[in-house]
C-alpha cells in the first residue's frame, strides 16, 4: 500500500485552489499552523494568509487567500531561485518549488524568446504566487505523498487582461506547460486553469485518467474565486487521499513520460483525493 493523491480538476486548477484543497483534507500533518511556520523559513515579508471555509453552491470548501500588504517588485526567475535556495526550507520543499517555477519560466522563455533567467514574473512572480507555489510544495511534502494521479484538465476560453496586454484564454504559458498532457476546453468562458496550476500538475503528476481502484482516506475541496451560473466561488478543485495496493492497480491510465525528479519517496502508504 502507498499514499496517493488524486486531483480531480473538473473546473480547473490554480495555485490557491490546490493549496486550499490540501488544507481541506484536515490532516494533522498539514494545517494552517504548520504551513505558516514553514513559510516563515522563506524570510519574506509584506503578506498575510487568510484561510476560510466558504460554500460553493451546496459544497463547503477551503479558500486559501494571500493578502499583499506592501508594494512588491516584479522579480525575474533568477531572483526567485535565489529566494527559495537561500531559505531554511527543507531540500525536498525547495526542489519541488523550484521545479514548479522552472516549468513556468521555461514556458515564458519560449513565448517571449528570452533567456530563461531573464524571464520577469509580473503576475506569476508576484509575492502571492511565490507563496502559492511554496505552500503547495510544503503541503505535498508534509502529507508524504508517494504518487499522483489527475483527471483531464479543462482550460476555459475567452480573454484576460495582463501586464502584457489582452491575451487569449487559455493563456499561452498554460498551453506551453500542458503540452503532451490530456486537456479539453470545458464549458467555461473564462480562465479555469492558470499557469501556476498547470505547472503544479506538470511537475507532480505522471498518470492521468479516472480514479484508480483505491481506498479513500480523505477528501479535500479547494475554492477558486470565479462565479459560475451566478454562484460565487463555484470553481472547485477536488483532492482525494487514498490507499492503493501497488500490485493490484488494474485501471488504465495515460502515463506521461517526462523528466522525473525523485522528490516523493516516503514510507506512508495511503492516498488522498483533492477536488
């Protein structure tokens, strides 16, 4: 038996949705106190974290909010690498955080045709996104996840205003990051999967498809901030932690071959489900 995280991103995924779903698992190994204590190791200031339970339609889920209290500079990729590398976080948390940021930086480098270290993170590199990404890494390390599964990924459609002007949805960076992964448009007229959410999936997940044969141990729901059919915060990311017999998994999954860092070798043998 081993510990597996299944990500059911039926209405997309973003960094804050993913962290909210991890917190919603109500685990003794990952909660708001543990998260805040770990984030202190970044030695960054000018932000506050607010975690609240809200209803999305008939479902109660966790909303993870980062409030920026001071003006923050835009940062390039090498600045972000330095912040994370010099922190007092564990090597495993640093490695996962840097892997997620590297996916975004590589995509932006291709799109804007600039060296990767010179990529400036305006929206993505703001302090709140640093906190989102590092919080995601803290969460999966604290929960001791051994393997990851994910549903196909909806993208949404439309246009969004950014520092670079008006861009189509899905964002060019999101499309670049999600190359070779199973995606679909979905019945959404706005962005449901962000570059950060896409990079989290690309960095962690190798197997895509339906939920495998598992024993569900915990379920978490993380909220976004969009309105669907006049229901505020109704874009939800679901996460399940489950137990699976590694020798008895007969479900068919799409396996994506990519460079895999061995960040997630743990002794626990349970699985979680995230929505």
